[in-house]
């Protein structure tokens, strides 16, 4: 079963492809996505990476949490389910 990870404090210039390359060192990346602002089209500074197994996800968290990308320390943790929103 794939495990989704939250990646915070990304440099704004980071692309989804770069995120995929970084996490590929920890295992097979199913999907990597940097979240973009709908109005400006710029990165919001965080993203999500889905690893193919729980073991690879744990390895990614252990090895990449706190590492630097372009001078910024990133935060990597298991993603929590999105909270329901009112009015949608």
C-alpha cells in the first residue's frame, strides 16, 4: 500500500519533478506534487509525495526530514487526511 507524505518548507522554486528526484533516493515514488497557488500560479512552499510502500515512506521521512534544499530545511512527515470544509 502506498503512503502519502507531507513535505513542508520547500523553496518556492522547487518543481514537482525535482521533488520526485529528491525522494527517489529513498525508494519508488508513485507521485510527487508541489502545491501551486490557483491565483498566482506560484508554489505555496509545500507538497505531497506518495511512496510505493510503507517501508520506503518511513525511510524517506527518516533520511530527508530536516535536510536542506537550496538553503531551506524541509519538513517531512506522514500526511494527515484532509479535514472536511464547510460550504463546499
